[in-house]
C-alpha cells in the first residue's frame, strides 16, 4: 500500500513539475517575442539597440530572460551599457515587468560616459504602460554623485522621486531629497518640438534636508532657444545661516559673496505664523544659465550640449 501511495506521489510531483515547466516555457517564449517586437519598434524610431540572444532563466519561480551585455542608444544621444540585464515576470510584482541591472553599468550622454556602481539597481514597468519605478541602493554616478537609496516613480506624467544620503560635488550633502512634479506635455520627437508645443516641467515640491537646514522649492522649468533650462520658482529656506555656511563650504557660493548673502537672508528671515525657527522666502530665476535668488547672483550653470 505504501508503495502505491509513493507511486501516486511521484506521479503527482511529475505532473506538477511538467505543468510548471510548461507555464514557464510559455511565459518566457512570450516575453522573448515581446522583447523582440519592442526592439524592432525602437530601431524603426532611430534607436540603436545591441543585445545578444537572451538566455531563459528563473525556473520555477519566475519567467525571465538574461542578456549578457546590452547597449541601448536613443536618438537624443543618451544611452545605457549593462554588463548583465535580467528582464522578468515575478509573482511578488503582479502586473509589472522588472528589469534588474547587474555588474558594470554606464550611462552615455553628449558629454561622454558616466560609469555606474550599485549594490542593487532595478526598474519595474507597469504592464498597462502607465509608468514604472526605478529603485537603487548604494548608487554611485561617476565621481560626482552618490546616494544610499533612491526611488523614482513615474505614473502618467507625474514624477515622485526620493533619495537618501545624497552627495553631489559642488553642493552640500543632503540627508534626504524628495521631489514631486509633472510634465505638462508628454515627450516629443525632439527637445525643440517638446519646447515649442508648450512642454514644461512643473516642480510641485522639492524638499532638501540636511541637519537643521530645510530648503523647499516650487518652480516651473522649460527650455530656452538654446535648449538650456530656464524658469522661475519660490525657495523657502529654514536655517539660513547654516545654509550659507554649507553652500560656501561646498563651493556653490563664492566666499566673497557669502557675507552679503548671509546679511540679506538674515534680514529677510521671518518667524512663520505657526511658530518655529525663522525662515525666508525668495524668488528664484534661471535665465541664460544664470541662477539668481531675489535678484542676487548665485551661480552660472554649465551648458548642456544636447545632441
């Protein structure tokens, strides 16, 4: 009797394994076909995409394709190089397609190539085409930018981004950065076409925190005739004296400008109606790559050489 039940158990196990393999094979076959269709569509739009034949993986817990070496270049001059990329469907991410980037990575742009180092880096795309999420841990962009954790969520035209322990050369180190905003127009065939159609980035709230300093910004940015960012906004700053010290130490404000900026901001600081430390509100303007606060020059941004 025991042998009979053992035989039934082995048969059931074999049927289950066969069914799981069939589902996995069908899913990876469909995933491979859809990936090929996407590559053909982007190539027809002027993209350059170089990927080797994928290796099917993930059985039995996921349906995934592994690309050992991937190069993607957009018509705008931006691209990505990945030593290894895994594209898959996972039970823990229902309704989403996850792309995990492993090994050496690099971001190509009109100014050159920026190497990327990461502990973890992945993108999750909604299967309904409404957006996705980028998540990274211990992320380093070249020699200029590092983040302990980063999350960027895009839904339709809305953007919600957060970074922890963010350091950028030439800026103070931030404990947290949280930005929410939206595009007034979807991306167009070119930056000039997007600008001419009324395209703009509306920064609804950008909050930067480091120690006792809190900077909050709301602004609207677009592109000028040279395709350089320009716009106006309002900066609310708490901890103004500490902020000037941090910006001077970071090299963002010239030492000879710091006393004047400290005096002006100190005089403008007011205790808010609800109480708390004094804060100051100042209009910001970016025009011709020159950034000013309350008409005081802050810095000149480097030109972006779009391709």
